[in-house]
C-alpha cells in the first residue's frame, strides 16, 4: 500500500485550533470576561460577562478570518471549468444507465470541452482531497468519449484499491503496478469492458499492492507502456488518487500531458490552489476543472456566521469551565484547610456498651431517681430515612459544650427539624454514667476507651437519648462563632425591651439590631438576662438554658439563611474560607457529600424547619449544681411534635426488614 503523502490538506485539530485568528479571538474574549467579572461581582454578572466575552471572541474571529481568507473558489476556477456535473445519480455510471439524462449530457459536454482545451493524449484525473468523486468522473468521461467514437483507454492509478478497480469484477491483478514493475505485459495487465454490443473500453486495473508503488510508477517500463498506448488510443485517462493525499499521484503526473482537477462547490479554495501549483510542478498542469455535484446546497455549518456562533459557543463553554475549575480549586483549598477531628460512633459502641445501671457518681441528684432510667433513652430509629448533623459550640476556657443542636434532614421530602439539648441536661453517657451532657465533650478517659474523643462521646450520648443516628458533626468555639456571624454580615436580633447581662457582656437596645458576632455570642450565652421595663431593670421571665436554646436556634437559622445566598463565586469562596477558620468537621464528611448536602439545602425554606422542645424540669445535684432532668422520653416528644416523621421512619424500617 502506498504511504500517505505528508502534505495532506487537513491539518491536525490542534494545529487548526492554534491558528492565529483562533488564538487572538479567544484571548480577546477572555480579556473581556475578566474585565466584566471584576466590574459585576454577582452570579448574573459572571454569566453576562461570559456571554459578552464569547460574542466578542466570535466577532474578532470573523473579522480576522474575513481579512485573511483566500480568494473565492469561483475566482480560482475562472474560465477553465470543463463541466458541471449535477448531484450524484443512483448509478455510478449514468452515462451507461441513464443515456440522455442531464448528468450523462454533462459528461459528454465535459469531454468535448477537454478536447477543445488540450492537444495531449494522456490526461490525469484527480482531486485535491478524498470525497470529491474523481474516480466517478474519470470513468464516466471515458465512457462518454468511447460513446462519441473515440479510442479511449482508462487506467486505475490508485494502488491502494480505492479507485476504479473496486467497480470491476475481474479484480485488480495483474494491472498497473505489475506493468510498471515489468512483471506483466500490456496484454496481461489490461481488460476489455463491453459497454454495448458494438463498443468496448480497454481498462488497466490498479495491480497488486506494493510497498514501493510510488517509486515503481516512476520506472521506464510504465513510460514505455504508456508510449505504446498513445500510439493506439486517442485519449488515455488515468484515475489518480488525491494529489495532496497520496504519493502515487506525482509519479503518474510525470507521464501525463495535463490534468483534469475534480472539485466540488464546497471544496476549500486554498487546497485547490495548492493542488494546481503541485500539478504544474509535476509536469501535468491543470487543463480544466470539473465541478462535481454542482448545485448541491452548501452545508449550513460552512456559513461564516454559523462558524462564528460555533466559536462563540465554544469560548462561552471554555469560560464557564475555566471559571468553574477556578472556583472549584479555591473551594477545594478552603475545604482542605478546615480542621478535622476523628469521628467513630460505630467503633465507640463496641468499646462502650450500654450501661445497665448507669452510676451517678459525684453528680448524684438530691431527689429519688428510680424512674429516671425510663426517661433518658429512646428506641433507635432506622438510619435509612434521614441525615443528621450535630452542631457543637464549645467554650475552650471552660472546656465544655455550650451549644448542642441536632439537625435532622428527612430523605422523603418531609420538613427538617432541629432540637437543642440544654448544656445542663442530666442524662447518662456510656463512659461514666449520669452527668450533664455538656461534660461529654471532654471525651472518655476510662481504661480501654481512651480513643473515644469528645465529639464521638457526645454524639453517642445524643444517639442514646434521642434514638436518632448522628451522621456528622460540626464544632465551633465561641471565637469561631463570632467570625461566622461577622463573615455573613451580622444577624438580626429583635427584642421588645432593652436587654443586658453583665456576665455575658450582653447589651442590646429595644427593637431590631443587626448584631455583630460579639453581640450575637452574648445573646446566645446569656443565662441571666435583664430587661428594661418602664425604666426598671428586671429579670426576663424564663431566662436560663431553655431560653438560651431558643436564642441559639433562632440565630443559627438566621446565620444559615445568609450562608444559603452568595452573590458571586468570589462571595462563596470568601464564606467558605471564613467557615474554614471557624469550624472543625468530622473526618467522615467528604467534599462530595458536603456538596450534596449543600445542594439539598439550596432551596430550603428555613421557616419550614420544625423546632422541637424537650420536656425537662429543674433539679439539683447533691453538690448543689443546677441540672435539667427529662420528664418524657425523646421518642414521645418526637411522636407528639412530628408524627409524620415517625410514621415515615416506621415505613422505612418495615421496608428495611423485608426479604
């Protein structure tokens, strides 16, 4: 098989992509996008900047392409068009199957014009690239000339088997390459194609495949054979492979007096020009052009405006992809900077089994606690029906959890709910027994359970009390809480009267205040809140842990309301970066799951979140510490406050145990 010539007209895609017009237009579009992105720091601004940048890129490309494009195909063909062949007929040889048809007459006119434009006997028929139909043109011109009474010989000059020989039933061997190599004589290498009872067309097929076919075709045996043929024929037509694609064309051109170059209306002008020059240098100048499939409607994709829009769309997608990768890279960097802590509730349950009779140790209550054990645990709920996150706010100085909030997101479209567990809630834990829930943040120091850290022990205690499986936790200290609030631009706190608490550094005027992080922290920490009523400072009724829980829920919901919204990718990055300095997350939460959670919460109406309240009463330990003792199991609180969720969990559990 002959090797393809290295001068192919179709460049690799990456070379076409790196054309100056493409590079300049893309750079112009990106520059416009960057300027617009900086001017409009919003989500809509990013999209508008990308659209404008893409359109600018397309217009710049169109201007550059218009200035640099080659002359039109019509101007190159000029007056040397031998014929225009209509669109492909049903048969490859309409001169035989459809005599008198428009296509057949077009071939006869092309042959007549060829004889008028050249005195040579050997004519090469080729094209600049594949798919132009040069083989069909050569065959039909040979048939038309034979029908006109000329002595014609047709040669298949494509050793690759893609030419005339594929239409012949006699096979390609022996043929042209064998004749050129001196391995066959003219009689053996030729066939007679009977066109009618009184007419035959001598044909020389391609011959056997040879690795050195181009060199073989330059030899003297073929020169001598063609010399003999010209003595016996009025016209020798050589069907040659595309001149810019195959090395066999140039040696064949050396044996020809001229060339018929086959083109289509959609042929690339620069390729036609290159082919013309190359044939001139090879000694077979173009004597005329045959426009094949003339009148075929050009593809809409070749329209310059359509090509401009295609480039604009490509640049738009590149801009969006680049902006997404840039934003994603910054988010990934911020995500990796978030501090992590180990979280292994399942492992902890193996190390710390449930205590049958939890001890009360040094926090023993003054009152009788015989019935307390029936109120501090809830049956475990199925894990498949929801996702849950435990939010922990810790006071690093006191070394205890001050904010303990469990948020639950059902998977079946039900409203999410949250419940605050008071810091002084008196329930058992698996490490040492009864005690205040906030002290579990210190972790377990019992022999054999040293690896159970604070967040894990706290989550395990919450699970035992609520029956809700804790999937993840997010912890922050109070300094982090301040930075989060400041990072979202503050939160609104509304009070009927001015309030203060000297111990918590709380001081808010009456009405609504866009509170800073420090003010919000004081609000959620205040346990002895005073209010100014008619000029007199009085204690706020109900102030204490339960009121703190309500404040915590309100502010956390307000904070997440603002975190849900971001004006631009930069704004999102700033918020995530701010959170990375404030939060500690469990090591089980991956970026993909975090994105999934964020996507799930994107349209969440925070007003729809149900807030459950525990049923507790105030009590004291023998050491004189105030604690809150449950008066009802959490399962009862959940069933009364959110029966739909309980029913959904029951259905989930039934499905889970089905075979």
